[in-house]
C-alpha cells in the first residue's frame, strides 16, 4: 500500500527543560522537569547558578 509522506506523523522537538527553585527550610535547590535536582544551597543565587549550568550542559541557551 502506498503511503503519502505528508501523512507521516510529525515529530515535535524535545520539550525544553523547565527549571524552578524550591525552598526547603533555610535551603534552596534547583529542580528541572527532566528529573535533575541540584544540591541544596543556602544561597538562592547559587541555586540559580546551578540551574543555569544544568541548562547549558543540556545544550540550551538562556
């Protein structure tokens, strides 16, 4: 049977990593939708830096 190429399923790109910071008591950590979790930090800024490093290591900008 002939299948028209325009009928093939469209593959969407992998979803972007969605990163958020989470506070636990006096600690803050970064978490990603891919399951990655950064170390617990007392510095929110350091948790955000961990998140930025994770995003960069996954090949995403910004």
